[in-house]
C-alpha cells in the first residue's frame, strides 16, 4: 500500500487539466458501455468537511450547527442510471453558479448531447441570472431550477387567477407563464407553477424556471424528483474518498477524486456482474467484507498468477464469474495477458 505522502507527491506532478482529461476519457468509455441514459442530468453541490490548515470560508448545515471548514465539489450525475458523469472542484469562496459552467462543458464533451434535448435539473443555489443566461445561450442543455420562494414570490403566485391553473388530480394543479428574472439579459423564460392543496386555505405554491416550454407535469412530478438520487449516490459511494478533504491544493484534490471516480466505475460493474445481494452493498460494505475482508494467498504457476481466497462471502457468485478467468476471457476474444502484470495471466480460486 502506498504511503499518503507518496500519493501526495505523485498527484502533485499532475495538473487539474490532466485530471479533467482523465474524467473525459473515462466518461466516454462509460457512455459507450451504456452507463448513461443521457436524458436527464442532475447538478448537485457536495460540501464535505475540510481538514485543510488554510483559512477558508466556513459553512454550516443548519442554524443550530456550528460553522466548519468545507470543500466544494460539484457533481453531474445521470438522473436515470444514478451514475456520475463528471465533477469539478473549487474553493469554498466561489459560488455554485460560477463553478458550474466548466462542469457543463466537461459533461458536453463526454455525452455529446443533441441540441436542447437533455434536461439539467439543478437546485436553488443555481438560480442566478448569469447561470440561467449561460445555460440558455451557451450550452446544449435545457435547465429546470427552483425559484427562490420569498414572500414577494408567494404573494405574486397567490394573485394568479384560478382559471390560469390546470387541475390534474385532487390537490394538484399547474400553470405556465412567461418569466424573466431580474438582471437577466436573455429570456423571457418559462415559469412552471405548481399548486398543492384542494381548498384555498390549504394551497401551497412552488415555482420553477425552465429555459424551454415543456410539459410541466412531467417535469415537476416525473423528472425533478429524481434529484433525490444524488443523495442516494453520495450515501452509497462517498466512502471512496468524497466524504472529506485533506488539502486545498486543487490539482491534488482533482487527482485524488478522479481516482475515486475510476474506483466507483469499476465497483459499479462488479456489482452488476455479481448481482444480488452484493449489488446492494455500499462502498463501506464492499471494503469491509470483500476488498479487505478475505483471507488468501498468491502464487505463480507457469505464466499465470493464481489468487486463492478462503471462505469468501457468496463464494458461488465469485466462483462462477472469476474461476478459470483466462479461458473465459479467451472465449470472448479478449487477450488474458495483463500488460501491467508483465504479461502474466490472472486466475482465481475460491476455497
């Protein structure tokens, strides 16, 4: 196992651009492998605790908690497959709307989306005039973002005539209006208004900005709720290295987190290959019971490195996939020799 200082020095030899090129290459491979549906993208800021010695901006989760140092990571996820497309890292001083345009450029390079046919679902932090104009005028994406719900907005929504709403089912109605936020250069855009509650004294309003006119019911009840998948993704995978930040050197953090992105892609394929119950295990569970939890030994037989695992969990699943691996690879017209193992083949035994 490499020492932390050794990894730090290794990553310090690479630039932020190197990590971004690696993300783009990995993303294109995953797109070709069918890991992305490419119809809905989720933008989600993630702020893990930072242990940097530098003075940085502090955040707190709620009014009752104490502010603490955080790092700022912005993820772009596929909303249908729940797989990460790419991410960007910035200092905590930059706003989300300042850091996100670069993330969308990287997502465009990876996905090569058709013009204005992919919806980007963002959160309230992305509701700024500069970001809305940028997405509308300079990207291939459509944007759906909540509008800050202030008292003035609530008052304006309650003044909308009843006949402007379309009732879809009990307690739910929508309306669509042209809308241009303050200081926006472009537009007008579209405001999707949803009203919940059956009687006037029960009405509760929310509104969203969309850069294009689309079905509000499908967008608000079908697409936007998928943003919850971002939280599920972090809970499932953040133990790979996204739950904390130990340095403010952005090139090192980019490299470290991009390596975690490679690990997540490999584990995702392993989960799908092995199936139940292993595909429901999170990253901590995999580390505890598989990667660090099995006894074994390594030996060389002619041109094959044989790894033997003893008393492995779900032995039948692993045995079916990996025992006799060189023959399985050859049957799929894949060269079983591993270049980074000096041309040796790799095989497994489970006892």
